[in-house]
């Protein structure tokens, strides 16, 4: 049977829900797949609700064979990123398919067609609207449990994409770090010296601080300063702070956040982590209702997992070489020890971002996953 490609109207809830829930069928019996939070996916992909629509064009497609869904894909043109990095690229994301190269080829062809119609010369992905969306195709670590912020995919995706002529554009590495019973002496010594020399201090983050001190905006600005020169990063307007940072600050256990301030009360470095939600999301299948909210609330506030997810970490450019990140890491892992956390999983770290990767060199760690962004010319 031939493959039928159907365009999805992102503003129609019934159509968008089929798109969002397609992986549930594809990965139903895969123990390593972790579902996304359904309502968050729905809001992200609805072009009337996603503030990134102010600078992005998008298209969503689903593939059908014999009336049954067999694949999905999003095509995205991020004009801010294209202007910043001086290229003309259409991104593909939310790419999932059965093990059939005809389906993959048909989906990619539709995104290429979309990009070409808008003057794009290359196709790249998997990427989202911004760097706060899942990105990078898993190419190693298929037998490792996924995490909430990142993509899981079957091994055959790699063969499908490479058969279509895509080549590596960038790689990210992920590490699982064992939380030590006591911090390495090197870290505690460096952290103490850095704090004393620069008048840095750890400031506990509270709901009151978030509410009264415009904390989300300050943190958002610092994240931009820390990440703006990294691969494909989109510098976002500050009015998106609540969308991308405010949401997490509202739901996270604030003990998992580290904030370093200077003697002027300015945030100069940060670490944002959270209890692992993988098991809770598997139990809830990513849904809040009728009882999914309980699994998530329990994992966040009542009975934490033995694992933690390191979401974001960075420092202001003018203090980046001061050793301040040692202060962040030291504080994070001392908190983990008190909270009963046994291991922490890093977010995806760019292969060539050695400064971040070196922060955990003194810990017992394994590099257990690798993910990749692919690119090719549109012909």
C-alpha cells in the first residue's frame, strides 16, 4: 500500500492530539521510552499558543498506510536562528516512524518541500522551535532509559536518515554520574577559594524570591548569556521567560536549584536540576488526568526518585573563568547527598563543549548516550 501524507491543523485539538499521541503506540512495549507531558506538547505544537510562532513558521504531517498512522513529522523555520547563524535552514522535529524507509522518505520529503517553498537551502534536525525543545536523534544508548527533556527513538531511525543522505552536523553526549558519599576534596577546596576570592555566595531560592524579585527574567537573561554561542542557539525575547523558565520554577522542588550571587546581589551562575520524573511519566503515560497528576506530584514533592536530572547549568561571561561552576557543582551534589539522590543524569552536552564536560571529570561517571543532529542540502 502507498503512503498517504496528511497535513495536521495544529489549532484543531482532535487532529493535534493524534499527532502528539502517536509515539504511545510506537513505543508501547519499549521499556526505555519515557512519554512527554501531553498538555505541554499540545501547547508547544499549537501555533496559536506557542510564543515561538512570533518568529517561526511550522507545518505538521502524519503518514498513513491503509488508514492507520505510521509516522509523523514537524517542519519548522526559525527565522531568528537563521538570521543569527546566517543560513537558510528548515528544521525537522517530532519525527517518529515505523521501520519502513518509504514512510521516512515521504515525511522528510514533505518538510523539504515546505522549506524549499520558503527559500530554504538545507534541512537539519531533529530540532525544535528553540533550544528548550527536545533535540538530537539518539544514536547510542538505546538500552538506557530516556529522560523527560530528551528524545528517545528506535535504532532504525539512524539507518533511515543516513540512507536519505543526511550527515552529522553536531553531537551531544550524556553522562550518568554517581553521587559520592563525600564531595571530592578538590571540589570543596576550589569552591571555598572561589567564593572567598570573589565574594560569591549561594542564595537559597524561595517562592517569595521568584515572586517578588523578577527571578525568572533574571535567570532567563543569564541562560541566554551562557548559551548564546552554542550550536543553533536562538536568542529569545525576554517576554518568553515565563514560558520557558517560569513554568519549571512553579513546579520544581526549589532545593534542587542552585543560585550563586555576587556582592551586588546579581545572579552570576546557576544550576537547575530536578528529581527524575521518568518512572512517574511512564506510570501516568504523560497524562495528568484522571490520576497522572498524583504520580508526578509524588515524584516532585513527596517521594523523590533516587535519580536527578541536570537540566541547565551556566555562568555569566565575565566570571566564567573564575571557577564559579565548581561552586555550583559542589552545592548541587551536597544537596543530593542530603536528599538521598544516588545518581544524576546530565542533559545533552555538546561534544565540543569541553568546559561543561570537564566539570564532572572528578566524579564516577559513564558516558552512556549520544545523540546527533543531521543535515543535508535540499535539492
